[in-house]
């Protein structure tokens, strides 16, 4: 039988895992699309657009015929400006996440966050909405650092915490997160309250699937 309490640390994805942020992202991007007179998208579309960083979100939201570098860059700048003032209007931790974080802290697990959201926004969101908990490291997308699913950042976190990757749970809501976990040698935990389906998570390598955050505490 697997020794579940061998885990000493956890890497959380942010959007779709800890924070329900899709409405603020959608509202911000739709504002930009209206400004440039492009078609808008519904909320379900944005659940598929997110995950690969803000630039890719912008690119996916634009009409296929207008995804040239100049248009993407203009819309990306506008998106960053709009989202900066809107990022915590509707965004909140998912139901059960505060209890999960309390449970992890009480068990002595070291908690970290790794996101493909730009680093400044990642840190801002954690400061605004997750400041009640201590995270050993909070990393978002930074220039010249490969984004998930590249394992570099996850392995960097493990190195900084002086723990082997096998000691980590890796918790996320997309195939990208599961592939990052698998490629870095961590234990892939897929969450079903986020933006993607069970089939996608299993296809990405999820070892277990969670329907509610507290399920993980029971499993541990």
C-alpha cells in the first residue's frame, strides 16, 4: 500500500485550482475585444483559453485572421492594463480551499504556488486573496523561464526547498499541470472543480482525481 503521508510539500496551480478567476479574466478580455471591435466569447470558452499564460489567452480569444504579432501584442498590453484593475472583482478561493490550506498547514506540509499567469499578477492575486496562508515560494511566468508543462520551475521549487520531487504533491486542473507533475517526478493530483474535464486530467497523467478540496485531506 502506498504511504500517503510520505509527502512533505505541495505545488498548487493558481487559476482553476485555488482561485475561481475565470469571470474576471473573461470580463477583462471581452472588454479588450469590444474595444478593438472583435467578437466576444462566453465563459465556457475562456475555460479552454486559459492555462498557457496570458499571451496565449489573448491569442486564442482573437479571431484566427487577426492573430498576427502586432495585434496580439496590442491586445496583450490592453489586457494587462484592464485585468490589473479587475483581477479581484469576482475572483475568490474555491469553496473548501481555505479548509484545505489550513489542513495542509496543520500537517506541516510546505506549500508553494506555480502558475503560468504573469509573475506580477500571480503574486498580486496571492497577496490579495490568499494572504492568510504562508507559501514557501510563489512563482508565475517570467521572461526567459520556460512555462509549464516544462518541468524546470517545478524542479527549481524542489531544489529551493531541498526536497526530492517524489516528496511533492502537484495539484492542478489542466493537462498542462498533470504533464508538469509527471515530467518532474511529482505526484499528480487532478481537481474537478476547475476549468477542465476528468478525461483531460487522466490523459495528462493524473494519479488521483478530487471532486472536493477536502477529499485530499481524507485521502492523506
